[in-house]
């Protein structure tokens, strides 16, 4: 989602430490701040969570930016295949 003018104000449910907190947040230049501005969207935000479907073994894998899909997952030497060996 693009941010008009690099800024977004949202009514948000923020999930952290096992519970939701309703907040109005502003996102500007990649920073999340509390806000009292007029919201333009509604969001649900979650702290880092384990990918709980079939890829939970990948959770510890740190992926460097810029890899092609082949470099990431192609057998037998893709990063994911080497990590899971």
C-alpha cells in the first residue's frame, strides 16, 4: 500500500504480548507513532509471529535481501534447502 505524501493515519488494533490494544497510529517515513489525526484506514498490526503453517522450520532462517526465487528455494543448493539439511 503506497503512502500518500509518505504518511498514513490509521485506527489500528495492535496485537502484542497476547492481547490487542486499540490505537490510532501514524506511519511516516517508516516509523509508527501514536496519533490524534483523522484516520484514513483501519489496520490490524501484529508483532513478529512464527509462521505457523507448513513453514515453521524456516523461522530461524535469515534471508539476505536481493536473492532470486531460485537462489532462495531451488534444490539442491537453494538457501532454504541448505538450511534445512
